[in-house]
């Protein structure tokens, strides 16, 4: 499952990678936004093993949305 969406002015790309040891899926995501005319991207890997690719993708999207809702990043000086 790959999720590309825009949430509160942020581009979110969440994907999942299959792990061989332990067996399962890991969520990886990138959140991008504009600040002072520059595009900034923050990357995350959730250090948790999910049983399905869909679960990992949904967890990545949920993490990114919560991160944004918690006020990160600071966009106060964006242009």
C-alpha cells in the first residue's frame, strides 16, 4: 500500500517495506512542506512490525497526520 495525500498543506508519502527478519511489514514515510520559499522533507521509519502491508501504510499515514497536528513542523515563517 502506497499512500500519497495532502494533509493541512503537507505532502505525505507513506509506503511499506517487507521485512524478512522478523517477518512482516515496516512503514516508511516522507512529509514535505514549504517554508521561506524552500521545500523541506522529513523522513520517518516506524520501528514496528505490521502483519500486512496495508496496516503498515495506514500506520505511516496516521503517524504523519498526528505529527502535523502536534505542531511539527513549525510553519509560522512560511511564505
